[in-house]
C-alpha cells in the first residue's frame, strides 16, 4: 500500500458517514465526521463527530467552523444525502479541497431533463420518462429529482412542491455498477444486486440492501460498461461513482447516476479508497487490490417505535450502531448488517440468519 502524499486527516460528510469513516480508517487516515446520526461505531472511529439536524448549509456551517478551529483538514469526502442540498456542496468546495465530483458536476447530474436527453443522444437505453404534472397513467412511478436511497419514490403524486418526474416502471432486478473515473479512463469495479426494504410506512421503494459481485450475461456487462464510459466522459466524472439500472428480460435500462461514493463501495475491500483518491492526484495506486469476496449490506428498519437499551451486545457484523438511549421511530433505520460467503446463495442465507439474530436482540418480533 502506498503512503498518501497529503495530510493524514480527512473530513467526511454524509447523511450517515460511517461508511466513509471506515474506508478512511482502513487505509490509515484520521477522520472527522459530519452526519445526521453520529452512530456509536462512527464515534469510535473518528477523531471528532459532529451530529447535525440535516445537511442544509445552515446546519452544517457551524460544524465546519468547529472543524476548522480544531485542526487542519486538507480534504473532504462526501457521500449520500447532499442530493437535496447542493448548495452545501458548493460551500464545502470553497472551503477545502474536494475529493469528489465538483458541485457543478453534481448539479448537472441532478438535472434530469438534461440527463435523459443526454442518454437519448448517446444511445443509452432507459425507461420512458415524463415531466408532466400529473400521472401519465398506470404503470408509472414518481421520482423526486433530488433524493437518495429511494426516498420519495412512489406510485402516486408526491407532496406539492416536490420537483420530480414520472418514469415507466420496469419489471426486473434493480442493480448498480460501481466504477472509478480517471482523467483518461474508466475502471469498472463490480456489478451489484439491490433490493428494497419491506413495504411499510417508509415506502415500498426505500433502499433495503445491496450485494456485490452480481452475475450478469457478458452482453449486458458490455452494454453497461459502454454506458458508464459514455456518461462518465460526458459529465467528466472523477473518482468512485455508481450507475443504477434495471436488468429485465428485454435488456438493461439505466435509471440514474450517483456521482459520489455509495454504499456498494464498502463491499470491495479495504484499499478501494486509495483508487478514489488517486483520481484526484492524492496518492499512487499500483498494487492496490479489489476484494473478490461476495459481500452484502442490509439496513434494518424499525417495525415499531423503540429505544435502544444500554445493555445491547452488538455482534461485530452489525454496523451503523445507534448509541444507547436513541429513540428510533417506525420506518426509520436502526442499524445495518454485513454478511459474506463463498457465493451469492451463502451470502443471502447469512443475511437472513443475521437479520433474525438482530430482531431477537432488539425484540422486534418478526
């Protein structure tokens, strides 16, 4: 593993920053975190953790001021949650070096009319979309333009004032491809299978989990790799990004790009962040490895309101652990599970086993 050529402390910011903090610590960096949960494991890993109400700049700016007063941070990594607060990314970019796509690129990707027009121009297959105010009819779903993790997606019109569009529902398997964009090339890291949380108050399309090293026909892999290369070049993406798509009997259909580090990044080994940093000139990457072990990450949502007891003995494969005394409302995330195995079947079996253990541990009932 190569020694980084810049400071050993990075600021990570996301709705939940645990994944980013873990990736930094795994390659020997100190980390300061700003997020909305300040989970127990994030607090354990980070030099400092600042819990904020939201990622709106009004909430983030006092935390950033405290970070700057407490010591020197030479770079910022960001994850999910800034989709609804692009102005925060603009301010962050003006305060420190950003090891991620620029605020300008981030905003451009969020421009959905442009995005779907670009895909049509590039010959990238995607489901039909409509930007009319009311539903085009049965078989369409509403998607907010600025959202993450499936929040706000549904079969009925969203709340008034939500900027969004309609997309034709595709019956198939939700998937993603994780890739790194460099100045002169794109490297596909892996394909992933995704699933939604069980239907409930949080909504049917809420992100439930993701499994790495998904199997796909060679022709589909080639199609998606071509799409990744075309879109990466068009947006001039840098670093780790993901492209979401639906794999159906009739082919693969691109849904969106997430121009940031996403949940799947934690499933491909301890050195992956070095490659991300290399895309911005932060380190060398010769000899770094990507894990070939199938892994999965699944969020456990609360089926009822609960308070986290102080005597909960968390297994080491539970992450995003809430601190004792936390109140978790129905439909909100409690914690997450990491599972592994020799193949996808073993991973799925271990996920089910570990989910049952957590449900028993927290007395969730089912």
